[in-house]
C-alpha cells in the first residue's frame, strides 16, 4: 500500500522569516491572542490592545464592518490605519470553536481600485500639468502677504480638506516665526491674533523633528489632556508635511477635517506640491527683483553683465542641487557650447550670451519633482510628459527678465530639431536660433560622454555615430562637424597623466578589520571605497566598496536568533568578504588610456598606484570627464 504523501506544512516547518500578521478574536471582537508582527504593526502598548476591542488597535476598523453571524466563509475588509497605510483584513471562522475567529492583515498598494472610494486619486493630479500649473500660477500672482493665504487655499483644494495652517519655520533658531490659517478656521477653532506656537510642541512637532510627513487619522491619544495653546487642536484627522527649499526646512503645511481618512498618497502628493510651490515662489521673486533694476542696468552695461553672470551661475548651481544625477551637466554643456561657437567664429558678445544661456538651459526642471529627475530606470509616458515641459517652464521663469541676449529662446528651443521632431513647439530649420542648435548638440554630447550612477560613459564612438546619424536631419551640419572636431582630438600632451589630477581619497583597511569596522570607517570618512592592505608588505590585496557592503549587509529581522546571525556576519574579517580583483592603474597612465580602461572594464572607479606601488587615491568617472573637457578647451585655445 502506497503511503499518502504529506503536502502540508507543519507549524514547526514554517520559515522563521515569514512575518505573519494574525490574531484571534472572540465573539466580542476582542483580540485575545496576536502574533509579534501584528503587535509591531499596531505599535501600541500590549495592554492597550490585548483583550481589548479591535477598534483600540485599528480605530478605522469598526464592529459594523464584521459580521460575526457568518460562520461559513471568510470576510475581507479594506481600510486605512491611523498612519495612512492601506490594509486588508481577512476574518475567518475557526471550525473548532463557534466563538472565535482568526483575523489576518496584509498591507496593499495605494493604487488599488477600492481606494478610490476612500480618497482622491492624486496620481492623476501629479500627471495633469494644467491643474498643477493653475494652482502654482495663483500663488505666483498673489501679492504681498496674500501669497501664504493663497498657498494654503490651494493646498486645501488639492487634498479636499476643510481647514489648515501654514507655519513659516526658522531652522537656525528652531522657531515657528509666522503662521497663516485658512479663512474658515473660526468654524472649527478660536484663534487669537497674538497666539504664537512652539516648534517642539503641538500636532506638527513630529514633522518638524523628523522632517517627514505625518498622518494622524486618530488624534485622541495625541491631544489628550493637552491644550490649544500648546499647539494641540481638535482636528478629526490631520496631515502635516514639511516644506524643503535648498535642503533646509522652511515651513510646514497642515490640513485636516476631511470626510475620508488621509493616506500616504495624500502625504506624497502634498509634499511634491509644497516643494514645487516654494521653488515657484522664491525664484520669481529673485527674477522680478532683477527685472525691477533693468532701467539702471541698461545704463550700466558692464555692471549688468556681471550681475547676470553671477545670478545665472547661482541658479545653475541651485538646479544641480535638485537634480543630483546630472550635477555639473549644465556647466559642461556651457563649456562645450562656448568652444563650438568660438570655433564657428561667433563674436565675443554672442559667445557670452551662448555661455550664459546654456548655463541655465535646464532651469525649467525646477518645476519637475526630484524623484522623477533622479529616477535611475526608464520613465513612464506620464513622467516623461512632465519632463518634456521643462523648456516651457524655464522660458516662463525668465520671461520678465530683460537680457541683452536671446536667453529665453535658447531655453525654449534647445530640444527642437531641424525636421520638426523636437519639442515643445515642433520648430523646424531656420525657425530655431543658432544658439539653440549649438546647445542641442552640446547637450547630447555631454549626456553620452558623461558617467551616470547607473552606467559609465558610452564613449566617443557612440557619440560620433549618434551625431553623424542626425547630421543635417535633426542637428545642424556645421555644429555637428565642429563638435566632433573638438572632441575627437587624440594628441595628448606629455604632462596629461592621471598623476596631475585631484584624485578622490580612499579608506585603508587592515586584514583583521571586521565588516562592521569597514562600514563604520567608510561612513565616518564619507568615502565609498576602501582598500585592504596586506599585513606583510602593506600592498593592496582587495577592495571593499558600497556594492560589497550591500551584498553582505544582513537582511534579517529583529528577533534574538536573527540578531545573533546578523552579528556573525558583521564580525567577518574584511579579507573574507572583500573583492579580490582590484581595478588598478599607474599614476603615469595618460587620461585617454584611463578612459579606455574604464570603458572596457565597465567599472565606476580605478584605484591609482604610484611607482612605489603605494595607493595614492581613486579615479572616478566624474574626475576623468572633467579633466578631459578642460584639456579639450585648452587645446582649442
């Protein structure tokens, strides 16, 4: 007789890493048992949830949603918890007992269809440029003190909230320095005109402390026994997001009393709106201030030119701070555009304008969310649609500034193509100004030749093929030929060695150092690569970089057994985990050979040794690319 196969897991065979959120309910809907992952999900004292009504753990999960007379089938309930996370609860009868039920929880994605009944779909709002631009346009056009009231009004409209506030924050002194409430605040709270607020107290304190968005769909435990003077207002629900500008916290926006609970989608949408909003508020202020001085600047041409150069340089640097993946891109495009224009015989006045225009040709990206600009994977059609708006956005930003050069046209037209296939206007041939044609080629050249965090430079051969393929079709023939002539120079001088460059430093590790030591030392030194030295002759025997740390970093959860295994990994010696193959070159290597080595090896960096076999630093793609561009400019002069 064949033995029946056992296909079912026994309780003891369940993997320890499986975090099941489950509990047992009695007929009074009280949690009488629960798993550790469920306890962590609720994040409340055990006395507040064990043998207590289920609503103590999840205020949005009510008795009316669960049918305890149903002993035949499972029930599923979708809801949003107090922190704005979307959860699905499944209640299943227990066959062995008519008085007990098993309840399990899973977190689900916020774009599920059922959520359309619980909150507005902000993905549509983000992708609909007209709505966003209308919201921002109202703020930009608001005069004086009304700009903050208008900003708050638009935030309420975006989130479909009933009441809200906007705090201006002084990060240096950790103080709230100004507050604006929505016009209808008197319907909910009594606000005195002289009332001031503290940054470390109130329903917004956690947002200021963590610099992160906070959702409170149940405020009773937070505001209990606390007064309005302390900053604890009796909102029915509440969402607070930080406003960041140039890496500083400049304010917070809070909204509340919506009919439906807030979610993390609401938090993300309002955060993106606040960021774009503040850039839109601050930048036109600067540009309008310059515009008001135009009559004086016209009479003092030299002084005007100096001011504009400094301002454009500052704006270019501000954009690079927002878009870390293309930091330095605008400067590189400006340098190459200047070289192309100079070789084509443009006048010094035109060259000056070309350089300044190319320095801010991507200024419109200030209106694009940072997470889209820095996304390392392929953009969706909707995301790319947003990115394609940056020429028009840039032109709007400089619209009121009276430049002595066609800066606005350079910004607006640098993605136009001769055959009309470009954007945003689909201009053709002679409708595109010469400066924009030059910037277009320099833009493509820098993109292909530059290193990116997700790929190395594609090299001169790929660039040449791309430019020749579009020569006379989408790119100007003369500009293409001039660009290739400049970049294709191979006659390196004797002094153009790697040793002449300012190399990036590395951390040195001993063989006996542990993985934990390596991670700590690299973090403290703010360096991405460490070289492991031999105890005998002090020569390099391997490297530890961020990829190695990521591979060995423990993925375990936080149980006692798993923490022990975690410590075991961190105690491994670096000679056990290091990368033994070292991508290394001598400091007497010429830059062209270094570039070929990096392209052929498909690596992000090379360790550099001197003639005494001592490691003197690290050559990165950025250092090499900048050096090659500077040398190209020097040769043309």
